[in-house]
């Protein structure tokens, strides 16, 4: 199946947003066995939009659009699709009732312009959007499918997974493609590829590597006539990769590092407290992104000054002797967090977020400490990158240290 | 001048890289008065590349390509351009000598495959690339220009600024475009448009509205023969928009909410401390994303249990009387944070992040409190959306309350 992505919105052409939707969708297609031939972006202009969609429906079996489904006059995706299909747009009473209910449940009346989002054409199927007000559209012309999704990334992804993928699977033929992502932490993309290079040059199964916000993703993909066979090929490769990468593999598919450590804490009946300086609350924030984290996360301290560290229980002598940015202070911070918040595990981070140096230590210097029921361990790292990236890498390293410690890794592994 | 961007490379279609070149170039064009009508990505396939470039040269005055200029067999941009121009490719002896020198200066012999990068066609001008081995190409057909630059972002940007922009200025007429973004918080996109609807339907200047992670962006744009005139048109519209939206406008262009509140704290010589439950550290994390925040941010407390709130100084009686999720507790948290961390301002958030309800209050319930040197104020909100979005909206509302309080807004405004 030959596919094409069309991203709609003048803000993309004005460079005001980078189109992350197109690359996210591009990543989903190989696992479905769908080839992507064209990606384009077009502004909120009815004439150009019609031209693009018309050509796309001619040359591609599947056209995937994002954006332009809002309630304002700028939003012209629906009008363009209707024109390309040669159909009229009308208000669907069921959709309208659903949308009015959506607003009513939030205690608001629906603005009249939002009626625009309750429209469709005769042959178009509306795709529910429980995360927003813009339903998607699924249309077909001469067997070629066109799907329109909202441009807001989390709404689009939810609709893709729950509405679009099931419809695509129906349209697809007999070849089964099975795919699994192994998530890797503590290794860069080149280092990971170097280690598994002998596994990289096969046709079926294949491995693709992707550098992501939460580490390196390895996508293992196999094709076969039978799901079981494809799955067996991936299972086999999975074992080989893990034999090489070991503890660096922290999860699969939708696993998130904060979910993995949360699960480990729950299984072991342990609770967690944090103390952070350079990450400024990012560790606690990430841990609490996990639903249910209130059952193991006691709380966190963000100690952005030495006075705050001391007030929270870090001995002043340790700071004056070793500096606020040191392994010794990181360990004391972990212990203080654990004791102050009555948790079984304390996790602490201190470092220099930059851009300026601190205590003669360069921006990027990091010390992470953990106190697991009195067993203490510290690691160092150096991330000389811009502030927000430095915070993110440090947070990942802290969660990874927590994960390894909970799994019982020996301190010098 | 009507322009078009073509990003070349199969790795873009595979989702292996996000095409940041296109959005960077898109951002450069308005200041040159060049309109961007189309953006597309195409793989390393000679046939499809020819089709795309041929159509682009027909419909656009300027075609900007990136990628596909490397030395390998996959790199087909030069071949496609030559085919579209109907010209032969030959090795340019001067270019070849330059390239061999480039390698020699690094102590290497040039691999023979790199001769491919020393080619051009009769009507094509090679653009120097001092940062890499791939020269660019500048070609014209019937007065329409086509420029090809390398895909490596820092090479491309250097070539754009030093080689492409000077050539474009020569081709361009006199029209100047001036643009400014007003950032709006506390209003949805529809509500903001509703309020300024009378300003929306003009040709010059224009307003575009965009929903973003940090609020609603209003883009004010004007064209004129003179920069001063375009700027005056935008200034005039800016005044009208602010007269309607008032305090909802928090900044312009690159301003960020955390930067705005940081600047206000610095100007007033005030320091800040936070206590958060439902946002789990996101408020502190956002504040500390701002470089220099250590000069006004004392620290934060993440009180994920009632015990932690009480340990941090919230009176147990207030929690038992009004509940942990209440205005009264939010105010006590703000005061406790301020006092515990010796700050002039305490900012606190309590709420139900979900998915489950708490104390009989539904997921999405939010109370935010602020204590500014003893002056206390609380606001309520309701964000019944998924956990991570709920945290983000709550964080924005908390920073906005801080901003309004620092600006001296009366509690009932």
C-alpha cells in the first residue's frame, strides 16, 4: 500500500511550528507494511489544499491528513475534502448532539462556530475524538482512502491508534507484519548500533534504530503469512539483542521509564522520595506523570539553594567540605529525602544546569545519589548541553539508577 | 515571490529524522518578503524526485531543496536537477581541485566517490560549502530559481546565510513583510477569536490564531514597501488587540511565561518558593527551565501525601476541615512554602490529577493559592483532561496567577 502524508496549516509554512505529526506517522507505517512515498505541507488555502488532496488521492492508496479541523474560518480541511469528493457538507445531528454534550459536561455552552466540527459529507465517516472537539474524517474515492485527523499531537495519536489503525488493518492484505520496540537507556545511538552491528544487516527480521527523548528505540520487525511466524522471528531476534545489551534494555513498546520504576516499587512494596537541585523538579514531575504514582511516591524536595538543602536535612559540613555539587552531597540529599518524607527509597540529583559554572565545576556536571533502605550508591555524569536537555538527560540517568538499584544490580556493574 | 521547499531523503519518509530544515527555512522567508506555498519531502528515488522538481519549477518562482548531495549512490539530487534542466552533468576541474584540497588539508586523500560532489551542469553555479564536502547548486529555468543545499543543518544554514540570501536579495523586489506574535493565556482559541472577531477580516494587516502548548498565539502580519510602514500597521493592530484582551496578553514573539514571571520577580527583588501536589513538580521544573532562575527561586516542595503537607507546615486541622483539595489548603500550602523556604512569594497547587476522584472531588479539580508577602489569593479551575494535560494546564494557570499578582492585579479582576 502506497501512502502519502499531508500536513495542513499556514503555521507550518510560516515556520511557527515544526511538523512532528508527519514524522510520528511516518514511524508508524513500516510496522503496518505501508510504504510512504510523499510528505507535504500546505497552508490554510482552499485552492491549494484541493489541488494537493486531489493529486494525492490519484497517486496514493492512502492519504493521511492532519490539521485544519478546528472551528475557525481558517480551518478548511473539511471543505477541501468535500470538494475533492464532489459532495456537499451538512451538519450531522448525532455529531452535533455529541459535541454539545462534550461542552455541557464541562459546564459550558458550545460556541456556535463549533457546529462546523459536527459536519460531514454523505460518504464520509466521522472518527470520534474523545480528547478534543474536532472529530476526524474517513473518506474513500475509487478505493483510495483519505483520513483527516486533528493537528493537536495527542488527539491525533489517540485517533490514529484507536480509529485509523483498525480500519487500515481491514484494508490491508494477507501479509502479517509484526513489530516490537526495545527501549534502550545509557547508550547513544552509535554505541548501540556498534554493539549490535552483526544483527543489523538482515532482510527479515529487520532492526531500525531511532534516537528518542526517552532513550534509543530499536524497532524489530518481521513479515510472514502467519502472525505466529512473524512473532517467532521477532522473539528470536529480541533474545539476541538482549544478550548483547543486557540491562540497557529497560522496556518494550509503550513502556515508559517512570512506569517501569513505578511497577518495581509497587512489586517490592517500597515508597519513594526525591530531592533535586539542577533538575528543578523534573524527576518528581516525571514520576508523577504515571497514573497511580500517589501510592508509592511520598513527595519531593527541590533544593535550589544551599540553605534549602540544609533546611531539608543535608549536613552543612558535607556541603562545605565537598561542595553542593558532589557525590557526597548527592548521597546526603538522598538520605535526607528518604528520612524527611518517611520513604523507603531516596533519590537525589545535584549538578550544574548552566549556562554558568558553579563551585569551579563546569555546566553539565552531575552527581546522582540513591539510598535504598540504607544501602547507598552514587554515580557521576557529564552532560554539557543546553539547560533543558541537560535536565532531561539527568532525569533519565536518575530514573535509570533507581531502576537498576531496584533490580538489585551491584554498585560496580 | 512564491516559493517552495523540497526536503530530500528516504530517512525523512522512514520517520528516522524529523525534518527541521524545512521549518528553519520557513522561518527565514517572511523577513525576506517571500511567500511559502508548498513544502514537501521525497525519498531518494530519481523518478519521483524529477516529478517533484519539475512541478515545483513550473509553479514556484523559487524552489529550495535540501539533502541528497552526498557522495553515495543514494544521493540523486544533482541527477534529478540536471534531468529537469535538460543538461549534462560534468566534473568541474576547479571544484575538483577545491575538494581534493579540502581533504588534503585534513591529511586525507579524497575517496574517488567524492568526485561526484565536484560536478555541475553548464548553467548551474556551485555554492561553496566551507563546512562540508557537498557544494550547493544554484540553477535557473525560465527565470525560476532552484537552489540545492546539503541536508546537514549547520552546513545548510551557513550556506543559506552566506550564499543564498545575497542571491535572493538581488532577485527580490521591494515588498517588506513584518510580523509579530502576541501570546495569550487564560482564553481558549475560540474564545480569543470571538473577542477579536472585528479585527480578523482585514487584508493588511492580518491576524492568524494558533493554539500552542503555552497558550494561544496571535500572529499579526503586515506588508508594505517600507519596513517602518509595515511595523506601524502591526503596532496599530497590536494596540487594538491589547485593548480588547488586556491582561490575557502575556508576551510577544520569543517570550515564555516562565521568563516573564522570572523577570517580574527580579525587577521587584522578590524570591519564590512552591508547594505542589497534583502537578508533582512541574511548576518548579518549568520555573527552573529559565536560565538564571537560581537567583530568585529558593526551592519547591512536592507534597504528594497529607503527611508530607503537614510535615512541610500545612496545619492538619485545615486539611481535615476543608480537605487536601481545597482553596483553604492551597493558601496554607503557599504560606508554608514561603515561610519554610524563606521566600517572599509562595505559590501552591492542589488538585485531583486523576484518573480516580479524591475526597469525592472529580479528576480535574484544581485549587491554586498564592501568598505574596502575606497578601493571599486563591483561584479554582477544572481541567477534566488526561493526566499530563491536566498537569500542564494547571501549571500554566499557576504561573499566570503569579504573573497577575506580581503585576498588582486586584483579586477580583
